[in-house]
C-alpha cells in the first residue's frame, strides 16, 4: 500500500481510544465490535478534547517537505497544510515577513474542519509580523475530519482513483472513525467494487466491500461476515427509506434475517462523498441467510437463495413470466447444475400453483406461512414500487420449505414514487400494482380468506409494539443526526430535482428537515389508513383488485360472459413444447404467459407473418370451445389481433386434425384491453396435444389462451 496510507493506519492504531478485541475460532478469524464500556467512553471523550488542540487526531499528513527559504538575509514564512484533500490556505506558499503583512486564511473543504495552526494559534485568519519572529517560519494549517453525529468511514483505493467497475474488485484501505455514540475505530485492507443496476448510472455510487476476515461492523448484525455494502440512496432524499423498511422487517419474528444497517459519512480517496447506508448484504452465509448448501456438488434438494430480478444475468429461470436468479452455490457439474435449477424451479412452481388453489394444508407443507404474513405486512406498509420487479428474495432450506424474504431495496417506496405509490391510502402489495404488475407471492395469498384473517390478526398483534413506533423513529433519526444528513445535500445539491420517480410533493421539499418530517407523516397516515382498511366488516371477502388487470378484464359481450362462465377451463397445467423457430416472444413475454392465469402478463410474438405455438395439457381433454383474452394495450394496437389462425389437435402428437379455422380474426376480436372472446371449435374430439398457427401483418399478442368444455 502507499506510504501515506500506511502512516494513516499507524496513526489510527496509535490514536485509537478503544481497543478492538479480536476473537479467534477454529474455522476463521472474526473481528467483533462490542459495546463500549464507561471507561472507554471517558477515554474517547478525553481524546476528543485533546483533538481540539492544534493537531489532527484522525487525518494523516501528506508528509510535505519543508520549503527551502531564499538565502538573501530576509525572513520568510511558509504556509502549508497537513493534508491537501482537507483544505487550503488562502495566501499559501513562501511569503516575506514584513511590518505590514497580508492576511492569510485556513479554509477547510466540505467534510473537514480547521483545528488550528501548528504553532498553537486557533483563529482561521492570521497575520505574521516581522518584529514578532526571530527567523524563518513554517506554519501548517491543521485540518481534520469534520466529525458530526455519525461515524466516518474512509476508503483509499490502491490506485488513488475512483471505483469504476461493478465486476472487478480493487484493493483499498478501509478505516472507521468513531462517533460520540459509537466509540469504534478500526482499519483493514479490503477489496471494493461498485454495485447496483439503475443506480450505478448516478454520480454518487454504491459499493460492495469484501474483508479478508469476517467482521461485525459496529456490532450491527447477528454475526460476522466478510461482505458488506455501502448504499448511496441517491434516489431517496430522506436517506432513510431503506433503513426504515429493513429495520421494520427485522422487528418481525417471521423474518429470520433482515439486513442490519446504519448511516455513516463516507470519504473516498480524501474526498467527502456524503451519507451512505452501511448494511449487511443478502447472501448465503451463517450470519445472513442460513439455507445449508452441503452436498451441492451432487445433490438437488439443497438450500437455495433466489432473487426475482428483471436484471438477472446468470443462473436464471422463468416462472409465470417472472425471471429469477439463483445466488447460492450450484454444482460445477453441468448436468447436476441443470437438475438443481430444474428442481428449485419446479418446487417454486408447485408452491405457486398451491397458492392459486388456496388450500391451507397444502400450502403449509410447501411454504413458511409466518414469513409470508410478516413480509407482506412490511411491503404493504411501505408500498414498494419494485417488489414485483427486482431485488425480491426467496429461499428454500435444505430439505425444507420455501420462505419469503429477506426484503431489500426500498428507495422507491414510502411515498417516493409517482405511479400510485405516492399516496398513503390504497391497497397496493395485495393486488397487481407496481413495476412488473405486482408480486404474485403476495397478491395470490391475499385472494384467500384464511390468509387475510392471519394478516389482520398479525397486524393487531404487532401494531402497538412495532408498527406505531415507525414515525417517531424517523423523526428521532433525522433530528439527532441532522447536521450530517444536511451536509450530504451540500455535496449533492439535488433538492427540488427529479432523480428517479420523485413526486411533485417531494420536489417541493427544500430542506432535509422537511424531507424527514414528510416521510414520518406519510408513514403515520399510511398506518392509520391500513388499520381502518383491515378492520372493515367485509375485508375478508371483498374484491381487493382496485383497477388491476384482473379486475379490468372483461368479455366481448354479455353472451360471451355467460358462455365463458358456463364452461370449464380444461387447459389445466399446460406445457409449451415448441415455439416456431427458437424465438419465444419478446424478452419476458413468452408463450407460457398465455397459460399462467395472469392477465397482467402476455405472450407477444416479435415478428410479422406466420408463427406457431405447440402445447400439451396434463391430461387428455375434450374441448368444445376455445378463448383468447386480448392484451394490456390492444386498444392502442388493434393490429396485434391476428388476421388468421388455425388450431390443430392430436392425441398422439403424430396425427393432427384441424379443429378451428378463422380467416377474419380482426373482425372477431375487439380493440379492447383484457377482454375475453370465446369461439366454438369446428370439430370435437379428445386431444392432449394442440398447435395454433397464426398469420398477421403485424406482431401478435394475447394475455390468455384457454381450451374450454
């Protein structure tokens, strides 16, 4: 490492007011951060008082070599600084001592403070007179970190440059400087890289850090781990939403692990970067998500940590139009790995089908109900825009059930999004709302009366002890650390701007105090509204879908509605065998969507001309009719209703019979969204295999396809 960084670490160790015990286990070295003793607090306070003298307690010197004075018989003074990143002296350099000197001034940079001059003077401005000095002078302006109400983390990369990559780690010196309520000091050499999807495009970036040994920073988590993250929270101008939601989830007994977090001031390569949220990362580990992946090289029923993510780039699979990525260990043997991915995909599909059927005993055999209830309540309180889009985790214990959680990523929640999430009123997570059409792991169980009853019972159980305390905790955090939070917005002047989905109400907030008070009041009103909503007389049986895709789906006319309701959907569990060529619709809009009983999803064929889908049912069926439901935007793109189609049936997948033939589809299908159209088959028979051929002069789309009888 660089010499200046080494000096810095030595300085931190020598100046440390609290000893950090290092605990050794048989397996791995772990650094723990215990609560400070009263003696340690007194020692730290004494050290803080000593730091008010002209010396820098935490900030290392640049090691500037003293200037050579001219040898001309005159007297000079040389003004310099202890650290160039921390501040400057207006009028620095060599100046001749005279009887009428000019004034010089020590000016700290943002995030630093002026401590004093090396000769003991403490005023920022000074004038040095010839008659007061016997010889040449070297005067250093001493700057230090401007330690406010939260701890400071400093990171100095090996290259001295910013972190540019989300995939490649670079080495860095990491240090913690304690705050009045957290008397910890700690330094280590780490690996660091960037992190985030959409947020990586912002100037204030988030980071992922890997420590050489397991650490429990500030005693935050339930155990030590090597991986920690620093979240920039650039899209949340309260800087509290992630912490509020994570802390709420951790308060519920049904959530086995929720990342612990706390706000810290961050300096990167000597530059103040603002307030970040230091947090545990969701990962498979003994201190985080405990799933037990032993035997992963050869077995299939192992522990799995899975993320619902529209940004998945590896080890991914699809379930009901949702893309999932596996984050836990998989076998290095490709055939075993394939079997493992199929296993967890099938298991989750079985769980989802059980939710659709609604049988409690069946669901309880497959899933953990407590985690479902507690994470639902958390998500419903905060109205998280992205809960059905990205950063939504599930895990399955080895040989055990599927759990919902841990929860993550709440910058676009708690009123901080402008697509219906901004209001404190309205049911949200329980229906098909938010990015991606909502989260099926919640809106499906909330269709079930017994599950809603569990939600109300749990709400009543924890409202006073947990939920009602959220607004005051926001106010306490904002007021007690106001100076540190407010300084972030001197560095990042974004008040009044739109960084992502900020509402007009949030853009009108121009001080940090207004932001955290707005957040606290939004939560207070949200809790009050939900409490009244859950205790309505008909809550257990009412239709919750307030304008979602399911509620807005209809029928071409009353005759169609009566016919559809008089028939049975014989499709059952459909398996799509083959799609024309290798293209399976637009990304995320595959043929499977047409058979998932989810109107909000759709099948969309991306090319003009002929196309074909082939599917088979679980059992042999004898349909008399078939039905198409138009898609979400058919009213705007009616040309996506196909001109022609033919349907074939087969009992053996070899001999095919034409059972429907339509040449004027555009006249039969309305230019309306989410609308069922029912047609009678031209020929009746018993089949298990089906093929639908389409021809169109535009792309083709449907929300649902059904075989009826």
